[in-house]
C-alpha cells in the first residue's frame, strides 16, 4: 500500500485493500483510511508508534466499530464499578486506533471561525481530531481525556502540526470525575460520544456547565443504549450505558437552553446570561 496517500490521490487503494483484506473489510478500511489519512491520523500514528503504514491500517481495521476488538477487550475486562470503568478508559490503547477512523465532527460548524481569544474545551477528545480542527479554525483548543495513551498522542500531534492545543492533564480529585483540573472560562464545550460512557454523567454535565461562560454553548452527541439516533434503530453497544436520567431533563435543570444550531442527532445547548 502506498504510504503517501495525500501525494498520490489517484492510487488504486481500494483494489489493494480488498485484495489484502477481502471485500467486506477492504471496503470498510478503504473508507476509514481515505477519511483518516485526509485528517492526518494514519500518518500521525505511523510517526507516533513507529509501526509501518500497513501495521497501522491493520490495527485501525481491528479496532474500529462496535463489533471490533476493543469491544472484546471491554467484555474481557468486565469493568462494573465507576472506578473500574475509569481505569479501563484511562489505560486502554484500542481507542488510539479505533478513533482513527473518525473525521472531525460536523457539529463543529455551529462554532464558526473565530479568533484565539475564544476558548473551546474538547471534552473526552480521543485522538484530537476535533482539537486539531478547532486550532486550524483559529480557536484556542483545550483538549481533555483521561486516556493516557490518547492524551500523549495529542501532545505529539499538537507539536508536529504546530497547533494551538492545550492538553489538560487530568488528576483524580477523589470524586470520580477529574474535573477540578479544568480551568473554565470556555466559550464552548464539546462532548462527542462521551457522556454515554460515564455512569454519573449528570454530575459531569453540572461541572461542565459551570465551566461555560454566560452565552456559551455545550454541544453533544451521546448515543446511549436504547436511544434512537437519527434514522438508525436504538443503539445497543456493550461499551455504552443507558440514559438513566433523560439528558434533556439534566440540561434544562442546569439552566441550559436547547438551540436549533447543531445538526441532528447532535444538540447544542446555550448557557443563559446572568439575571
């Protein structure tokens, strides 16, 4: 396979992948690699890990999607308590490759393009796709994730791309959620595919709302188990939790007002101005 996809856009990558991995996985990986290479994640993983391009692609194929290998790791570890879940997500390495299949979030469009005085928190930011996109658009991006490996990868990406990203180092505050380390004063907070992994997400949302400036936006996409998303049937993933408390009830209880800004099924909530 050609390691220089961006320099050789006409290369017949699809044929190479289907020959090597078969039709089903080849088609899946072709979509993944085209998207991921455009957003630099595959190339950055090659540089970060020291693995070959082919090896990175194989790991992306193994890890991406609900029925891939990191789900098997979740089933094997069987984290059942909040602390066990914390440690699973803090120490797990599968998401480093699994998240490489995801481009930047389309809901970022609600933020527009602005100057560096606008601070945005990418909460549970994975491998930093959204943080890099925010930095490219002129925002001051703050990245936060409890994953040790992914946070280190984002530091690496910020350095090699000279991106304005602050990686906030998590520390445990004795109350499960690590949120005391976040400075606050945010114009927006992003939660893409995060809340459905957190047992006490109402507590986390309360803390995040407190980090928002008046008039700021909290943008989320949270595919809880059993909850329909877009045109799909309700989600049933072993790594996702159920919506124990309706998310909309939590948001409105925190004084956040739902807007029509974000593309469905994402939602954007605005914090009210002080009375």
